[in-house]
C-alpha cells in the first residue's frame, strides 16, 4: 500500500479534519504588522536591524525606536513572532539600545516638520503607520512609469488646458455626494490628481473585487509624461482622499447658442478662415490646405491689416477665403471649441518673430475648406460638440 500522509490516513478512518480558520486582525493589529514589515524591509535592504544615533537617517532612527517598543510589549511580540524571520524581536541587545524616552516618533517627526496632534489616542505603537490597505492603495497610485508614447497624448492635455482656460471645460470636486459613481469612470475622461491632469486611456474588462463589487484595470496617463496601471477603485479612493482632486467636465457649448445675451456674449461674431502667402516651405507645399481659423467681433480686414508684421499670421500677408456670421455667441468659447475639434490637424510650426524670438502659432490647421464649412453648419445647429476631426479620413467623425 502506498505511503499515506497523516491527513489521508485520518480521512480513511472517517475522521474529519478541521481546517484552520484564517485569522482576522483589528485595525490596531494591522498597523502594528504594517509597521513591523517596514522594519523587516529595512533589514532585507541593509542586512541589519535599524540603529539609533544622530548620524543615522531619520527614518532608520524612527524604525529603531519602533523596534524597541515592539520588543517591550508582550502583545506585540506574540502577534509578530510568526513574521520575525530575522529574530528582530530578540531581547538580547535591548539593553544596548538608546532609552526610548530619549527619542520618540513625535520628536523625529517634528524634525521632519510634521505636526503631531497631542489629543490623539494613546496607541503609541505605530501611531503614524498607515494600514496595509492604505499602503497598497497609495503604492498603486504612486507606482508610475515613464509613458513611452506620450507624444500621442500630449495634444490631448494641451487641448484640455486650453478648454479650461476658455471655460469650455470646468472642474468639479470629486466627492461622494456629487452623484459621481466609480462605475462612471470611463475611457477618455480627465481628472486632476496630485496636481497632475490624469487621462483614462484604457479601461480593461470588468473583474469581481473581493468585496463583491465590480472593478477594472485602468491605464492612466498623466500630464507629467508618466503612466500607471491601477484599479478603478484605487483611482476612486485616491480622488476621494485628495482634497484637490477634481473631475474635468466634458466640453460644453455653454452659452454659444443661447437665445439671450449674457455677460461676455456678443451680439454678433464672425468666424474667419485665412490662407497664408508665406514662403515657408511647409506653408508653400500645402498652401491650399493650411488655414487659420479664428473668431472676431469686429472687422476681419482690420484684424489682418498688419499680418506681415505679426508672427501669429506667419509674418506674411493673408487672404480671406471664407467667413461666417453668427449671433448670440461667446467669442472665446466658440474659438476654443473650434480649435478643439480641429486639434488633431494643428500645424506644428515654429518661426522667428521680428526680434528673432521663436514663436509657435497655434491657430493654423491642415484641413480642407469644405470640412471647415461642414463644421460651421454643426456649430449653427449645436451638434459640433459631438464631433472631432479625423485627419486620416479628412472628415468630421462622431466623438
């Protein structure tokens, strides 16, 4: 008969084997464990326990004080012994350690400029250590890598910034009572997190979280040219905890087509389309396709009178190829909206002004006049906010 294990023999005899129950920890115990894990990691990196001494790193001194306290408390030693693979809780060298009263977490944190609330509870062990869940969420948010293809996303961030400046987009606090659910985080949305604009570039297949809720893996690109792959619920938690966390709204025509005038509105305005007479190689090669699109509340002729001296007009004369009159519009918002639609076709061009300074004109686009005409019709009926320009097909497509 083949050799049987103890469990198999008991099973043959009909003796039920009680499976050990997974232990659950209180929040205080979780913080004690998390703090001890910091000390274990320090040992793994340096090959020794953290030491006291003014010449030591401030965090090593903090870990040394923490270890002293853990050694002194019976309940902590009992809790942590199964995790103490390096024998850090041994009392053998406690007498050689600096007395705990000589230096504590508060004193060390004060040296770091971190205020301590004296009214906090007296769980003096690891009071400043986050729970394991909090640390995992923070690490996931902080674990960002360089975005190798950031050039593909850079125009999106630049357009969002212009939209925010012009009022086409606004920011809203990311709070639970705002009716914004985590399920609403979708591909293509923008947020402000940690002072950076964050763009949800990809949303993976739905997965079931341990608590039964639906989650998903996201690819988030940040305006500082980094990216991270994190869970949707982690992004949500980070936005809730960030006092400056914001949701950036989708573009809105706002008062562009309002029936009545508001502050900042004009009785009438003119969309103008110009073509440059510049002899710049790029302009000359695509002269019939490169157009400047803008909005003015006055005379187009007066606006372009000094074009040859203005870097905005490529320091060359221009010709008016089309103009469209509109009523009850906000000029700044309308212009920002048009530039957003044609952003994928913006001409990346740098010229020198009259003083030799480099200038990058922003209002020139490589787009056929017929498509501009179609865009104006959609502006008139209010549907332009649902479209964007696709350079590959030289046409407006639904966003």
